[in-house]
C-alpha cells in the first residue's frame, strides 16, 4: 500500500460522509438511517449526511453506491428487500449485492407478524391453515407490496404448510392495515411496528411472529417455529454497506463505530420504537446473512412466479 493511501486511511474520515438512503424520507428505513447518521457523526467527528435517492424499490439508490468511488465517503443504508429479494423479482437491478457491495454491519432486524381480523373464526396458525384449505378461494393476506419480505414470507408459508393463501399487494403497509381492521381482508403480514398498537388494543389478533425467538414487544405471541413451521426465521432488516473494494481498515473502523452506536441503550430504545431490534455484529456475519437470504428466497420467488416489471 502506498504511504499516502495508508496515511489517508489512518486519518479517515477527513470530510463529510454521504449516506445514501434508497427510499423517500419518512419511512422506517429512512428514520433508522437518520438516527445512525446522527450518532456516527458524533463518533467519527465528521457529518454523515443522509441523501435520499428513491426509485425502483431501492434499486436506483443502491446502484449509485455500488458504482461510487470505494473510498469510504459514500455509504449505503441497505434493506433486505432491495439486496436479497429484488435481484430475484426484477429482470435487472443494476448491481450485484455480493460482488458490488462491501458489508459493514447490520443495524437491526424488524420482526414480521401475521395478524388477523378478530372476526376470523380461526385463531391459531394451525387453525388458520386448516381454514384456508377448507375454502375454495382460500384466505387472503395483505402486505405492503409485491416482492417485499412479508410477501416472500407468505409464499414461503404456503410452500412449507400447503396453506391456501392469496396475496393482496397494497401500496404500503398502512393501506393493508386499514383493510384488515375494517374486515375487508382476513389477514395481514407486516412489520410488528405497524400492528402492535392494534394487537394490544384487541382490534387485531396476533397469529405468529416470524423471528427465531419471540419479540420483546409482544412476548406472549408464539413464533412460526413454535407453531411447527421449521426454519422459518424471516425478518426484514437494515444494514450499512460500502462500495466493493473499500479498504478494509475503513470498513473495520466503520464496523467498530456502528457497533458502538448500536450498543448505546438510548439508541437501542429509539430503534425499538421503530420496531427494529439492534443487532451489533461483524461485517462477515452480514455477508453470510445476505448470501443465505439470496439463496433461500430465490426458489420461493420462482415457485410463486413473483415478478416486477
């Protein structure tokens, strides 16, 4: 390594860092990104500036980072839907999530939950599955849109259990929630943050959560795994990544500082309020998770014939 490059890396960062969020302002992904940017700015001594670049379900902003200079000054707020689902459902995404991006670390997991309108006579997961099989048209489940993690989770549930479920895509989780509350659809599969207040008030019935362990915010709700659906650990997640070939000392420094941020109880509490459980860990673990999800979601997308033109 040239002495000047080593010197520059040792001093990193010497100027503001751009954090590309590939979605519009205001959503959970954007809000969590702004929290991390705020905290990293304090620790790094340079401003981490959020730059929203929405479009094509996150593909546009992600491609911007994937093709940026690998110098540590352009980072990506990565989202599982964009990184491990979009490559299967879009004919072209403009980036290879494994070859074109370097993992820094996962920020956190957003637990997903299956909820039903209380008027649905079936309450347990087994009863829901049995009811779906007994009806010619099955049971409808709403999600925030085609190709999102909840959609993939619903299709995987069908494959694993033989449930007769029909996907109803909405243009956002809020619309799906309105329809299940009104009894227009029986089920919604969504992030726990969007459903928890309705579950606690009794307006919706919680069927199961798809995390490996029960959610801290709803500890009384059993997991799909506890309900007999094996290997059903499916969470939506957000992470920090950089362009491929970013020098390892820079990636290591960013990972160290990110984990320090995520270990702060105040930050963890704020993330919990967004429905995200902080998951400090290594860059290698994030890379392994990405490869695992890419491999397991591909067959589900193919079996369900999920396509986004």
